C-alpha cells in the first residue's frame, strides 16, 4: 500500500513540474517572438539607412551639377563684364561729336 502523504507530495511535484514546463514553453515562445521582432526592426533599419544613403548620394550629385552650372555662369559673367568694360572704355575715350 502506498503512503498517502507521499502520493500527495508526488502529485504536487508533478503539477509544479507541468506548470514550470508550461511557463518555460511560454517564455520560449515569447523569446522567439521577440527575436523575430528584433530581426524585423534590424532589417527595416538597414533598409532605411540604405534609402537615406541613396537620397544623400542623389542630392550630392544634384549639388555637384548645380556647382558646375554656377562655375560656368561665373566664367561667362566675367567674360561679359570684361567686354562691357572694354566697350565703355572705348566709348568714354571717343569724342561726343
């Protein structure tokens, strides 16, 4: 005949073991879910950084093109200014008659 106190203790330990096992399975599921979420965030962050880098590169290209246009304009403007100075110098040196 089995001891009733031992049987009760064994039943209580079995229940605690099952509860602990269930808790551990829940924790494992939660950790895996968090791992998935972290990987998703890392992927989104990588994509965001790539997108920002591409946009900055595109802006840099636009600024470089604009800088080249300004350089061309300044060169042309200096040429026009020199021509105007020559024309005005010639005009001022002439007789008004």
